[in-house]
């Protein structure tokens, strides 16, 4: 057995290694979170403000450095490139994830009760994993066959208008007939265009995810399928007896190939290896986009979380069949609302994920919901209005305009018709704040770190 693999197994056996998945849908802020996490740990004991992480508050966290990752075939998370963007003048947000990324940190700390094993200073190896949010959306496909997936792809309201071209193309198709390869490719591209337009419009529940970020699969037949409307009008048994060259059989074959050769390997090679997970959610973006997109986000997250393997583990299962044993769910971009709204943001997140959270707590999986800002983009100010002091946000918009505003109140519960009628919340995108004291400015990254790794630093 290679020495490096032996060392990894020993570390896991001694509970000195963690695999943390940073997941979330597109634009939830995964790249910013990972960049900030690494930066905070690297500056621990120096300029980092991590008061909510006991190991840092007590002076026991000595710092962290990047070391060679376990899987040399996976691209390294582009931390340096992200920091270059944030240190630019003016600061820029890092480019979002477009592929799998991995990064390994070696964290040094002093335990509260030093023992003879490991001496006064110990090490925790933290493996971080990053994935495009678009690819995550494919995990629920494993619970479908082609017919059930087609029935689940309902198009209504604003979403339906974005797929108008595809709907015209697919309207006259007969599942029993043969369709030329070139024609299939054209219709599949119309469907992909609809998915891309829906993503730009703020929708989240978009499948297949690889249609949005195909990578090396660009142009491959495996990405040239689409749902078939109206299958309920056909007898399921007769559909399954159709010849291989029929439209239904061709699309079914490609759907199964996509499941077996794209989605399943992605799940087995990566997601089954995690110990802990944080799911990042852009609640404010969905709240700002309106009721249809807000409900779409809720549906996408519920389906996604059913795909993960949650539960506690014995030592043997930790070594050979890892499962996620601690989960954080975070509403990102908390700096885009005033501080007194942060509690409401957390409550809204819990309401948005009420059903998945019930299932997790029933299974006795430790889970915490919180709001955070991985990298601050605003500062809190006060303004006087009609003789009263009122909190406000000061920041620079992406267009370079300095502004002072009160974005509005975040509802504690799932918003009803009255909220949407008055649309009482305005979400403004800001540039990141420049660094002034070494570590990136943040809100509650220390709380997230405490929940995710704090018990391993005691």
C-alpha cells in the first residue's frame, strides 16, 4: 500500500482527517466561501477574526497551510486566482466554479488536554471539495426513469415562456416514429437554450445540469435528449415495446446512458466520500426574483437533499463506507441586509427547508442553519429619517456606484401573497470590500467553521 494512502487511513482511524463538501446551487457563493475558509484558517492566530471558533478564541489554533491533495487527477481549487481577483483594484468577485475542484489543508492546533499521543501540537487534515451547482442538479435523476422524468419536467408561468422555441419544436413529435440524428440534436439544443435562459432569469430547478456546463461532453450524443410531453396519453407497456430506432426508445437509451455513465460515477466517486457538508443557499436572490423563482429554489433544494447519504458512523464505516454525519445549511450574502435582519434570514432558510430538516432531525443527524457572508461587500451605517435612526448598508455596486440604502425587511416565514404584492425587498449586488487587515472580512464564517470542524480541534 502506498505510504500516502497508509497515512490517510491512519489519520481517519485516529479521527484526524475530515472530508468537507461545499455544495449549493449556481450563484450561491461556493467559490467565495471556499476562498474565505482557506484564508481565515491560514490567518488564524494572526489577523483573522474568529471569535466564535473556540480553538481560535483560546489561542490554540496555530494556522493552516495547503498541502498536496489526495487525488492528483482532480484539479486543485483555484485559491490563488480567487485571491488575485479579490486583491485587484477595485476588488472583483472570483470566477464561479466550472468544474470539480479539491484542496487539502493541514491545520495545526493545541488540544485542550494534551496527551501522550501527538504531543502538545496536533494536526487535522481537511479535504475540501467543490462542484458546479449545475452538476448537483443531476443527482435526483437517479430516482427516475425516462418516462417519470419527462412527466416531472412541467413548464408553467414565466418558465414556460423561456422554453417557447423548444415547445414549438417538440409539439408535433410522435414517440413511436423515427427521428433523424441531426433533428434530435437541434431539438436538444433548443431545450439547452431554454435551460440557459431559465438560469439567467433566476430559476434553480434545471435538469440535466450538464446541459448548462457540458465541459468535455460538448456535442456528444449523450447530451442530445430532452423530455417528451404527453407520455401519459400512451400505454407504458406499448412504449417499452417500441423498436430501438423509435424516438421514445432513442431518448430512453440516451437518458439511461446519462444516468449510468455521467451521474452515477459523479455520485459514487465524489459524494459518497464525504464526512461533512455545508449547503449554501442564495435565499436573498430568490426572494428578490419573485414567488415563482422562490418556489423553484425550494423544490430544487428539497430534491437535492434527498440525494445525499446522511447518518452517523462507527469507526469501521468511517474508514470504509463514509456517510455525512454533520450538516450546515447557510443562507449566504448576509451582508446584503442590515444586521437586525440576519436572524430573520436564518428563520426564512429554515422555513424554506422545513421538510428536509424534519427528516434529518428524525434521523438524528446534527444539522445547523445559519446566515453568513463569506466575504463582506458592505458596511453597516445609520441614517436619520423623520427624526429616527435607521440602519443602512454602504457599499459599491458592481457598476462602480457608491450607494447607501436600506434593502427592506426579510420575512420570518415563507412569504405570502401580501409580501409579493408589495415586493418589499430590494436586492442590490455589491463589489467585495477591499482587505485592510490581512484576512478577508466576513460575517459568521467562524460560526460555520466551529460547527463543521470545531469538535475536531478540542
